[in-house]
C-alpha cells in the first residue's frame, strides 16, 4: 500500500506530465496556425518615418532679391533635422510651423553619425508673406514592392523580405504607413552594373492595409477588412531544412496586374546566414529574362515556391548579373511579425 507522501508525489508527477503534454500540443497548434495565401502581386508603399530628412534646397524670394538661408546656415541635403530651438522634430509640418514663427533658429541635424548644431535666419517670402529658410523636407517614403504572403487567419501581410533603409544603410524607423493597390505600367530592364526597375502607379483610392513595422526581414502590417482575397491561392509553408538546390519558381507581376510563375533554380541554401540571404537563386525563365533582364527593383518580396510550398522571397539582385540574386527563408519572415 502506498504512503500518503508517495501518492502525493505520483499525483504531482501525473499532473506535471499532463500539463507538459497540453503545453506541447498548444504550442504545436500555434506554430501551424498561419492560414497562408500566396502573394506575388505589387503594392504601393507609403511609410511615415520617425525622422524628417532634408531632400533639397530652394531659394526664397525676398524684397532684397533671392536668398538661401538654409544653404548659408550650413544645412545639406541628406541631413536629418532632429531639433529646432530645442524642440524635437517629428514631422515636416512641424518644421514649417516652427521656422515661420522665428527670426533665428538653432537647428540640430544628424549628418551620417555626427550631430551638428547650426544657426539659420529665416527670411520673409514676398510671395506668401511667411518666414522661410529655403529647405525641402520629407517625413515619408514611398515606393513599389511585392507582397509575399497574406496570413488570412491573423489578418496581416508580409512583404519585401528586406528592410527599407536610409542612405547610411540603417533600417528606417516608421510610424506606420499605408499599403495601396498598384498597377505596373512599365519595366526598365536590368543590365550588368545597372539594376532595372518596375514602374508602378499607386491606386490611392484603394488602400489595402496599414504598414506597422519595418524590420530586417521586410515590411509587415495589417489588412483592411474589406480587402478582397478571393483571387489568392492557399499555400503550405515550406521548411528551409527541406529546401534543396534545383528547380523552383517565383511568383511576380511585371505586366499590369497579372501575377505569373517563373522558373528559377536554387543555387545555394544557407539556413543560418546573418543577413537573411538564405538562398542564392538564378532566373531561368526566358519570358522573365526577356521582359526584365532578371531581378529588378520592385520584385523584392516575390514569393519563392519549391515542391508546391512557400519557402521564402526574393530580396536582392547581383549587380553584375541581374539573373542572379538572394532570397530570404519564409521562417525568418514569419518570425519577424
């Protein structure tokens, strides 16, 4: 007959085992809960940045003639405006408001890795009657890219497969953004030493969702509840461990809105690459090479499929060979958001 202590110990052990089994089953369910649909379609991205960048200079018409206060004060294109008179800057509108209300401004800019304090004296613009310094700034970025997948169960998307970066190569921090429908209307073919580009027109009246994060694995966000997903194809996630060199396909849109599959080959698999360059790929499809020369800007995010499973996305092109490029594994994208 078992003692009370032994009975208690056995009960505890049984509960512990049952609990572990429940946790394991729950974890397994969560890991496979994505309801993935194949992307490959273009989108227009407008990302609201957390910084305000100087993108150009202009002259101001004054009663004494043309003046360039920003240039005279030492501001340069590419500078990030961090503060004006000790007030932190977060939007282009804020820059205009602050500079139009003062005769002298202490401006802190970030130039590369340096933080530089500059003094600028706004002048009165005779055409508007407001104080100006003659600087053009932006607090958003826009461009064309490709959506890799839709996770219908979570109502979210993954795209690009690589981050949007600044001129220094740093990941741009964003305050959200908008994903728009996009129509590809032209292609600039890629050639050795000069990557090509998909040229797309944003459908500004057709917002598909909201960009939430910009990560080393791509841009991710949430879908609009009214976004039509009826034309998309359900697809199973592939494991990078099962990917082998050889035949595969990418799905991309290089003509209007028609998404097509194109033949490629996986040249190399590198599961643990720190830069998310998990695959080296080569475009084999004559139709795609004829249309684009290979991989071009705007194709980033084009899903890579092998043996009917989604294994990753196109991210980069080799400058000296536009038919070759890199891809990221789907695991790295799914784990980012």
